[in-house]
């Protein structure tokens, strides 16, 4: 299908979506469907190039794109129109001179983006290329992921097809899944930013119990928070700093080019395991960043 969205339209939408933190609201989605005479599925496919505009890929030069779809919204939808949903954009984020395992994949970014914007459920994924095994395993941690439809390179599929015989939380006797409403109460001896503490308390760490979060503060006083998103297979887990940096990227800010003033990592005392990976990522960024590591305890 040829694109109905011109390069100028895509660029304008990119700027608008960046201002909204990598999100396109359902009412905006519906307006675009009507304006360009596109179905919801067609529009999602044509929005993928916008994800690529967010990508930071100094190593591979390959710009991955993924869109996570939130819960369907019917309020405000005109009679006879299909239901639409909020769309959460994602792109890949790579770190120069560091292990390739530190790369944040587009699917991770899109899901993390929806999670941080309070979306209660993911109901679909649209991706510009077949997801790697790492991403399939990461998506497998999301509540309801196996039933949700997926559009991959213009074809319809699902996670059951892409990842048969899965290893999932139930394999480890865990009933929790990503996007469940979870909270731990954390206490600190020193004063900790409430935004950071809230992110830590609502992070997802059912296997290590290391609820952790990260707060980035830029020189122009913008703030981006990230939460730990653990995976039953461990390797596809998304660290708090990677989560926060991907949020920064989805606001249209390249972490290599937009100066960062301070980064604070918060973890659970006796369970902490995120300092090493955070220091590796930091080595790829500016050496002028003030880094603080604080420990709290679950009560």
C-alpha cells in the first residue's frame, strides 16, 4: 500500500508526538484515520516511519520501529467507525563502545512507553521487521501478550505463532506479569525525590525482588524517570537507566547530544544488581554527568 502520509506530514507528526512523549492519543488517531481515509490498521503501518525518526542507532545504523497499542477506546468514536486506541511509539537505542546486549530494542521502548504513561493493557503491536527472539521473550512477560494481534512487516500474526512453547512467569511459579497493578512500599534513610520513589515502588521485579528506578535530570531541568522491567529469562530485562534513557529519546532528545546533569539510581538494599549495567551505559555518555546511587528497603 502506497503511503498517504507525505514526508512533511510525517515530520510534523513526529514533532507533535515528541512533545507528547512518544504518544498519539486515541482522538488524534481517529482524526488521522478520517482525514486520510485509512483504517486503524492501515494508519499504524503508515506511522512506523515516525518511530524510525526517534531511533538512536550509532552502531547498526538500522532503525527499528514498533508501536504498542493500548486499550480500545469507544467514547467519542463516530457511529460506524472502528474503535481505536492510544498508540505508544518505540525505537531502538544503542550505546557506543559498549556490549551489544545493552541495546534497548524498539519493542521494549514501545512497551516501556505505554507502561510509563499509565496504560493498563497492551492490545496489539505493529512492527516494521520481524522481532528478534530477545523481543519475543520480552513481550512474553506482558499480561495478555499471547492473545494480542500483531502486524509485522504488513502481515498479521501473534506471539503464539512467533514464540511457541514459551518460557514464562508461570514456568517459575510466578503469577505476576508486566502491566499488573503492583506496588511495594520503600523507605529510605535519606530524602529521595518522590517521583523516583514512586517509580521504584511500582517497578516490576518478581524474580530478584530488586524494585529499582532511575531519574535523569538534564541541564535544562527536564526530568525522565525509568523503572526496572524484569523478565523470567533474565537477559531481556530492561534496566532502570535504559528505561529512563528510552523515555528521554521518545521525547525527541538524543542522550548523546542533549546534556544530562544528574542521574540517580535507586535500588533495594541487599538485592541491588543494577549498578554495574548502569555504569557501563554511563561510560557511553558524557563523563560530566553527576551519578548518585541510593538504597532503600521494602517495608
